[in-house]
């Protein structure tokens, strides 16, 4: 049932800006969303809609890693968002010129994180982890317009391509994974972007 994730427009914009602000370092943060119904490929389906992304500032990151550096700040954010009636449904982080898949370190980190949150009765029953792989691209010919953005939806992962300078741009592939804390298992979700 929870297999489709729909990324709302402003959430997508924040995700891209957050990941490209410092393109040589991984970035990450929380995903805020809700169970919803959306038109996807002409059909109204139940899905998890991601309404907003919050880039976490108290983090440690480098070319091959990203993690929150202040657990108290982290829990304060989750508690506050919940208190005003929204839900943190997961987390995102970027990969630099890699793949949009969870590494073994990522999985270990997520499992520990959920255990820590469970201890504090934050009430996490399921969690999604989004991986955005950032590939800097140099294009060989000038595009017709100075700025060209197009979205290509694959069956599961999405790739967002944007050209910001005449011959330079980025290709961002988004992979999203459900984590079930009961079974410690992951399942890749279908991602849709507007
Ligand atoms: Zn990772």
C-alpha cells in the first residue's frame, strides 16, 4: 500500500537547492509529509506525499558521508514538528557521483537512528530514506535556452536534469526506500516528481 512516494513541488525545490548548495559535500535533512491521494499518470492513487523538506544544519558531512551531529537538536525538531500537527516521515541525504542507493553504512545508521528514536517514544512506525545522487554534467553543445529544466520519470527512480550555465549542469537521480523497523527490511518505493 505504501509503495508510492509523491514529491510536491516546493519539497522538490528545497531538496535540489539543499543538495546543490555545496555540491562536493553530502547534505541531508528531514522529510515532512502525509498519507494522501494524488493523480499519478492519470490515476488517483493512495500515496505518501512529501510536502516539505528541512535541511538539517547541525550535521557532519563530507564527500562520502552525512549524519546529524546533534541528537538533542534532532529530537527537538521531530518533537516540535509533531506538536504542531505535521509528521516527519523520514529523511533524505545526497550522494556525490555515486548511485541513488543505500550503502551498508547508511543502513546501519538508519537502524541505529530508529532505535534511538524509539527509545524516546517518538512513535516512528515506518520511515523512508531518500537518496539523491548528484552528478555534475558538462554538456558538449549549447542548449537552445540558457536555462533548461526537464523531468524524466522512470518506473521507480526519478531523474531531474537542469542546465544552469551554457554547458554545465546537474543530473539528480532520486531513489526512495521504505524501512520497516519491525523486520529491519527495506523496500524501494516508486517516486513521482511534479
Ligand atoms: Zn548514503
